[in-house]
C-alpha cells in the first residue's frame, strides 16, 4: 500500500507544482507546512485564509473557478509539529486523508468543553497513511508530533465559514494574525 500512496503523492505534487499556494513558516523561518492547490483554488483576487491579494502564477479554468466556490483540494506537506500551546481552528470544515507519513493530533476530550480545560483534558489520535479525519470549522486541535521527513495529506476544504485562529484558556478566540506564538 505504501508504494501506491507514494505514487499518489508524486502525482498530486506534479499537479500542485503547477498551481502553487504559499507555504506557512514559523517566526523562526522554519517550514511548518507546504501547500499546493490540486483543484478549486482561491478567488483570484483574495486568498480565503488570509483575506489578502494572491500572487498567482497559474490561471484557473471556468470549471475550477466554479468548483472553488464550494470546495477545493490541496496537498499539504506537514513538516513539523505545531509550536503554539493552544488548540487552533480552521476557516472551513475539511476532510483530511493521510497519504504518507504520520502525525499525532491532540484534541480536547470533547469539543464542547471550555478551552480552559484543553491543556489538561485531551486525547491523542495517531493519523497515519490511510487515515481519514473530518473536522468542522469550529473543531479545536493541534499537531503534537510529525513523522521524520514530514507527513503528506490531501485536504478537501469546504466553503469558508470563519477565520483561522486559536482558542485561549480564557475562552477568547484570537485570529492567527494576532496570536503571539508561532504555528
């Protein structure tokens, strides 16, 4: 199975390298996550995660643009763990399929618990090749550990619902741009 998954990663990288997105780096300059569009893609004028203009070297076709209004697909290379102490959420609900490598995810015992309990009452879930995880835009989580060489995932993003950010133990939500720790 591993050989087949490696071939899928190579195929998606071949597609994605023609449709680059921007990578996420920590404040120390280390790569946190490399990202490539596979289908859909962001609005040609604004990036959906950052709400900022996008420098795009590829042109979306009509079908891609239409699909992108509802769903998009990206190949992610998770290079390292989250370095932030607090759990984060995403701007959209998404489905993540691990193609290669693994990551250890930390989740609150229940999503209904107050964020003040997240550092004490949590569970770990190992996501390895073949694992599929669905997260709603409001689900809190963090990536605790990543396999050597990183982890390759295919992520299907649904329509944007909010913004990417962190839940503080006080119960306050902080947009990622205003969060003081590195991802």
